[in-house]
C-alpha cells in the first residue's frame, strides 16, 4: 500500500538533521567602538557541518559585516584559526556536533595578536618571527648538477615539522607569547627545526644563534599548549625541546 503523502512529509521532518544552534561571537569594529562585544546569532544547521559553515551562514544570511579569514576551507591554508569554545582550532576542521551545541558556542579571535576587526588579527608579528628564522634551504658552493640526495632516515628527522600550515594556533595559545609578544613563538621554532635538522641545509648554526636570543627558545616553559592546539598534530613541544638540545650540544 502506498504511504499517504502527509505521513511521508511528517516522517521526513522527524528525520531532519537540523538543530538550532547559537553562536556567541566576539565582535570588534574600531570604526564603531573601542570595545569588543559578544553578539549571539542563532542558526538552523546540520550539526555535522563545521563552524566555518555556520560562520558563512551567519555572514550570508544574517549579518554581512561579520568579518573572518578563510580560504581553502579544508585545513590546508591555515587562515581560519580562531578560539572556539575557549580552544584554538581551525573553523573549517571543527564539527558543530563536537562542541556541545545545546549550549552557545563561543567564537573569538586568537589571542596575543592585535585584533583588527571581529575575528581578524594582525598576523604581521607572527610572520616576522617566521621570516627571522630563515625558513628556506641555505647551501653554499656551486649549484649541483643533480638533485640533493637524502636518506630516508635523514628525511624522517624533520618530517613532523614539514606539516606546519602557519595557522598560528600554537603561538597564540602560548602564555609566554601572550605576555609580551616578543617571544619568537612555537611556530617560528617549528619552522626553524624543519631546516636545522635537514641534512642538506648549511645554516643550522645561524638559525640556532637566532633562537639563542633572549626572546628565543629559552623562553619556552614547556606548557604543551602549543602541541594541544596544533590542528596538524605536530609535536610542537618536542620540536622545541630538540632545538634546545641542539643549542646545548651543537649536534643536530
Ligand atoms: S605548528 Fe601547528 S599550530 Fe603551529 S602554526 Fe604550524 S600548523 Fe599551526
Ligand atoms: S580555511 Fe584553510 S585551513 Fe581552514
């Protein structure tokens, strides 16, 4: 017997995946006020969607002035790190269902960097620290006539730190960085590590001296916030410890 149309509609609506979720977003617009305020937005959304999808929905359907960065939407470009329910995460990799959506979900900018508008911070100090550690291969002498070979074991030594996407989730979760912002920060050290332990590179000593500075690796207090925050699962604290050890032993 055919299902009555009305029953089918009711069954469909009972199976609706949508929930009503509230996003409590930290808003700041220097053209309007010097103070940041929390603003609530309520959306109907599938909890299997990501926080980035909710932010798009809010921006496209409720308030076009909401400002945030994102590009790839797939955990690759590193542009949408934000503090979600008090923890640094990528909005594009955070599912709403994992955030206890029956309560308001808080979204605010990452800490320790100047907020420019809403969820956008000034990343320049972060990228300056990155540039300062010379994040590129340095070699001397004549250009080789063939590729620079490396054993699998040598490649393995810096494999973890090649995964960094420069999202700043680690650096902006570090209490030492919050303190005065002068500390190079975990991300810069991770990217120095990537080249210091590369057998083809010849500027390890230089990079170690840069990080021997009063604002270098010795500022790290091993709180592990950085490792917990990294969306790429990089063992950030371990990489910092390896750089410290290389500074003491001068072996790397
Ligand atoms: S180490 Fe991890 S948390 Fe830090 S910038 Fe790189 S990807 Fe982001
Ligand atoms: S938008 Fe690119 S990492 Fe999230």
